[in-house]
């Protein structure tokens, strides 16, 4: 199966600082990547769809200035949590879709546990 | 708006038992349905993908069925092992060739006791 690598797996930051999370497709190209947020014992909630070479599409209620997404290449998307607050503490997971195939399954990264203190 | 429900929320079984996890969705206009496994603090591992035209998919001890008209899917795990302990999530992708957004259930936390 295709491999999606997410880095870092854990990060602790101070309130007011920014944190960048990377999502890489290691052995395939991905024109579209997805960023999810997961609260304890809750389902994954889609935050935004990241499109290579264009602006990300954010879901309703997600602040685009708070969660900056950049998808500069076919194998890398980044999520930057700006001016982080404790309520931003959560588990963030990315997903990538293969560009070269239809009807493919979604491939997910290992997730990033963000703790804002 | 699509809603995905998974029952039960948690399940504890002795090793060797066969078990069924349930997933239901409110909008039958789906493109496919996918079952995932999530270990604590980890990402998602895809288990099975069922296209809307298919009735079931099998992989080893896992069998997933899909009844699109009734909005239901089941994941059958045969001869469960302690290593199967994890949270199992189902997700549906809506119909529409360019729409890849998945809607997830909250998952079923499975514990297989040795």
C-alpha cells in the first residue's frame, strides 16, 4: 500500500507560538491531501482539503488564518497552527489520495499529537 | 448531511471469538465505504474498501459487507486475537466523482482478552 508520513508525531508548544506539521506521500504523488482533527473518543473531523498549487478549501467553522495550509508539491502538504492556544491541543491526521488512480482508498499518516501549554 | 453511526461503542470479547462490528449511514448515495483500524495515539490503517457496487470484501480474517440500500455495513472478524484490540472506524465517501471527503463514525473500541 501507499505510505503517508506525518511529522512530528508529538509536539508540545507554548501558547502564542506557531507549529508546523508536515504530511508527505512517500511513494506516490498526491494532488489532494486532507487534514483532519480528532478529539478524544470522537470521530475524525475534516478541517480542510489541500490542493497542490492552489488554495486550500476549508470546512465551515475552520479559521483559515488560524490553520494555514500549504501544498507546494505533489508529495508535501503542511499545516501550520498559528498563535496556538490550549484549545488547539488535539490529534491532527493527514490523508492523501493517489493522483494516478481512480477509486483508490484513502491513505493516512500516523498523526500528530499537539499539546499547547 | 451524511451521518455515520457505529455500534457498539465498545466491545470486549475473549480470544478466539468471532465478532461483528456495525456501521450505519443515513445517505445511501455513497461512492464507497472504508473500514480502518486505529491503535491508541496512532494514525489510521486501511483494512477494507468496498465500492458502492460491491456487496463484500475479504482480507484474511476480516470480511466487510455493504448493503447500500439499507445504509449498513458490517465488519466480521473471525477467530479474534489480542492483537486485534484497537478502535475500528468506518467512513463513507459521497457519490460524485470529484468529491473525496470522508465522513467518519466515532468508532468501536475493541478489546480482545487473552
